[in-house]
C-alpha cells in the first residue's frame, strides 16, 4: 500500500525509487534440446523474478488553510476534498507515488514554476490568465460559481459594483484576486483590494469586524468557513469556473502526468467516488456542471 508523507517547503523534490535490475544467462556447447531448454529458462526465470514497476515520486503542492478542501484536522492530519481525491487517484496509478508538500497558497504557483513541486491540488480555477502560463489537466473535478460575500448585516453591498470605494478581501494569486484586478483595470482602480495570506477561515473575522467590506468566493464556500452563518452571498454570478489540477507548461513529463491523472480521474468519476468525496467534504455534489449550485 502506498504511504503518504506531508512535506514542508524545505523537503526534497522529485526522486525515482524502486528501480529493478535484470540478469542475463549464457550457454555454450549445449545439445539442441539443452539449448532449447536453456532458451526457455531465462524467460521462465524472468517471469518468476520480474522486476517491480519503476515508481516515480511526484510532489503535490497544496495548503493547510482551506477548510474541508486542504486542511489539518484535530489530529494534525492533512485531509480534505482535494487531498483525499489525490490519494484516490494515486491508488489507481501504480507507476507514481504522490507526496504532499504544504505551503501558503500564494507560494504554490512560484513553487511550481521553480520545480519544487510537480503539480498543484488546491481548488485551482481555470481561467485565461492561468492558461497562458500553466498547463491544466483536461478533466474538471469541481465547478465553482463565484459571487460577492459580505457580512450578514451588510445592506449596502449587493453586487460587485457596490464594492467601488470599499475594501475587498482576497488572496494573492487566487482566481478571485484576478477577477478583482481585472475589474479595477476596467474601472479606474475603483475597489481597494486587500490581500491576505490565504487563510480562508479568517474571512468571517475580516468581514464581520469591518476590516473589509466584501470578498469574492465560491458558492459552496460559506458553509465550510462560516458555520455560524455570520456571512451571506449577494448579487448575480460573477464567474463560473472549472476546478482542475495545475502543471508546468511545455513540460513533457508534466503533460504525461496530466494525461494519466485524467485517465484515473475519469474512473473516479465513473464509479461514483468523486461525487461521494464532494458530498462528504463540500456538503453537496459540485462535480457536475449542470448540478453545481
């Protein structure tokens, strides 16, 4: 059974393990029958002592601050929707061994670019800005519908336009940050963007204390980070996005890995495992586009 290890940002990168060695037999001055038997012998021996499949270690970048997605439980164990999905995919890819490396969300993309990790698993939404720099696998494993989030007693912010002149909280390098930055490009920097470190569970405190007036977030986010219902979602859908794994662009090994993950992910979808994981961790099935709430 594969063992999973959670690494810090200072741990080792990619390594090859479990390389097998073969042997070669020779025969001289043998009779025809003996020669025939000798020819069969190495084949039988090879079958009996077949070298194990070479296993390539893959470093998976993720975080610890996203409740129910990638977080540390009460026992300090790394778990959540993305984590358990990666483990399930790894079970179906014997040629790979996945190892988690945790860090702040804002450092994930840089770590990918500098070869410190091999792919990112952290609810990464596909958008055109990221597509220009990175490679996504083909199979989405969740769907987001992004809206504005405010404190429950906030009656002044009902759409993203109402955030003009106000503070909007976001995480650097996130898809929500890109949405706010693009909005500002088109509206003379009308929104005061406040960047945080990436702790999604700090959203409630920031908004209810007035340190920020609003934020952008996925439809399934609030029940995970706001169990006491101190926040609310307002306004129309700002963006619908597919969630996928992220790899280095123009990387042959990365493309091969993405293709194999897609094959495994299709099987995880087909047997119902993906839907079960989504319901367990996200509170509903967000794995089908038409059913995303």
